[in-house]
């Protein structure tokens, strides 16, 4: 992976993480770094799922891929928040 690909993954991960965090109701007790990491992981896994389903490469904006990634980020944020709340 080139440096431009890494930078793109970080930027997209930030956006996906923030959108996923906005979908989770209430206040989350996780930091910004965790949100970014969850967003990056959700973006990567969401891209793989979208490619597996066959909706990764469409004409125009890949809305279904974005929705998959944001949903995964929301699940990740909620799961980590619950895990931290039980400590």
C-alpha cells in the first residue's frame, strides 16, 4: 500500500468513525483515537463486504458501500462503549 493509500484510509476512517459515532444514541465514553481506529477498521471491512456482495464498484458514488461502512462503525462504537462501561 502506498502512502497516498494510507492517508486516504485514515481520512475515510475519520469520516466513517464520526458518522458511525453520530448514529449511536447517547454519550459515548471512548476517545477520538478509538473513534478513528474503529472508522478505519469499519472502512476496510465494509469495503471487503461490499466487494463480496458486488456493490463496491458502481457508477457514481458507492452509497451502499458507505452505508455498510457507517453501520459497521456504529456497531463498533457501541460495542467498545459498552465494553468500557462494564469496567
